[in-house]
C-alpha cells in the first residue's frame, strides 16, 4: 500500500478516536467528516455545544483548541478559580469554550468584530448558558479608536483588517476599532491572567501602541503572529514584550508565515 494511503488511514483512525473521546454525537460528526458533508454542531460529552457556519472549519477549530492547545501548552497556563482572560479575535468562541470546558470559575472577555462570526459567538455563549461568565464586545483591537474595514472573504479565521489598498472587488465590512488600553479598560480595573490574541496581523499595532501601565496589569500573553501579513513582526513583538517586562518567551513557528508566541513574567 502506498505511503500516502497508510498515512491517510492513520490520520482517519486518529480523528475517529478524538471524535469518540470528545463528542457525544461522534457518530454524526464522523459520518459527515468521512462523507464530506456539512459537519453538525459539535456536542461535547462535558455538555458544551459549538454551533458554526459555512465559513467556519469546525474540525480544524476543534483540533486546534481542544487537542493542540497552542495558547496554553508547555505548562504555560491553566485557568484557575477567579482568573480573568481577554480573548482578542474570539471568532465563534473556540478558545473561550475550551477554557470553560476546563473550568467555569473564570471570567472571559471576548472581542470579535465580524458580524456573522459575532452572531455565532453570541449563540454559543447563550446556548451554553454562559452569559454571566462571558462578556462580548463587537469591536476590533488595533492601535487606536476609529473605523476601518475587515475582509470577509474565505474562512472566518482568516479575516483581517485591511488598509487603504482595498478595491471595489474586495469583500469587506466596516468595523469599529480601539486600542489595547481601551479594550482592557472595558473589561476590568484589575489584573488580566491571560491575554490571548489572534487578530490576523493587527497584533503588531496592538502590542506596540500599548502603554507601560497596561502591561503592568497583564500576567501572560499568548498570540498568533503573522509574518506573512507583517514581515518582521516576530522580532518587533518579542522586543516590545521584553521591554514590557515579559522575561519568559516561547516561540513555536508553525511555518515560515506564522506561529505562536507566548510570554510570561
């Protein structure tokens, strides 16, 4: 049997094991996955549900957040009672729901500017009865207050703020923006135990424009960086975080284009 077929069978078997482990409706998920059909809402054995749309890769989201756990692994962070987490680029709630799968004794603040994605995030919060735990802010975080445009073509996880070079053929929506200082001020006057960012390139502006006073309140930062969108951003992000007092920095490149950056004090 050719090697690629063997690898395919191993990957399929691993997927089945994961579905059985995590999902109460694993039979329906497996049948759709194998048949190339639309994936049903993910119903976790722990009771959580994740609804998703046609622009959301539900299986990719599940594997990234619940299996690979890029923002918390390497013993970087485990939520504990009373923690406050800020989720920038919350999408439909994958990372937030992963945290609440671990414990519901935390508070999560979610920022998501895309209208269609925001609607699914709100649905996932409501269907799981998390309104008292999760706060949602329909805004993008960058380097200041204003309005700009968000690309909406393709997968929801790839949507990014666009500059003035957009054309009439581009698919976009107008969104409001605010600085990281302003975003954190909306959330709490206290400390942030984890700041997670997946904002498709805008992490550079958000980090470099933040005030020293803000960084004194943030214990840990975990983000996806995007060299493909902002060449040289990794060096600048690491430098800014070191200057802000983060001495424990972990970098995990996924490829030459992007990866995960984690920083703690």
